[in-house]
């Protein structure tokens, strides 16, 4: 019995899904919630889940846009390094 393996091109590049909201949009949503807009209405208007909103509150609550950008820089670098290591591992 002969078994053949083929190299699938889609596994050559592994990436995680990125966020669809920018830092300023996240801050705008959180500030609207602080001003008294109901959270369910915000989530429905923006097309996001309540879990995402509460995750942002826990992660970004009390920050401004520049702090969020500074927080995301190491995350982007780490994801780039992980992707490179996966590429080396699967190539």
C-alpha cells in the first residue's frame, strides 16, 4: 500500500485573526459606555459581542490611545516572531 503526502500551501503561512477595530475606535466605544450609552446598544451598533466589550474594558480601561498603542507594540513583535518560528518549523 502506497501512502502519499502532499504539502498544503495554506499551512505555509499561519496567522491569527486580527482585530477589526483601531485603537481610537476602541477608546471611542469605551468612552461612549462611560458617558451612559447602554452597552447592548453599543455592541449592536458596532457589530461586536458583549464579551468583546467587557474584554476591552478589562484590558484597556483607564488608558488613553497612546497607552494602548504602546501596549500593542510588543504583542505585534511577539506575533511576528512566533510566525517566523512556525515558518521555520514547517519548512
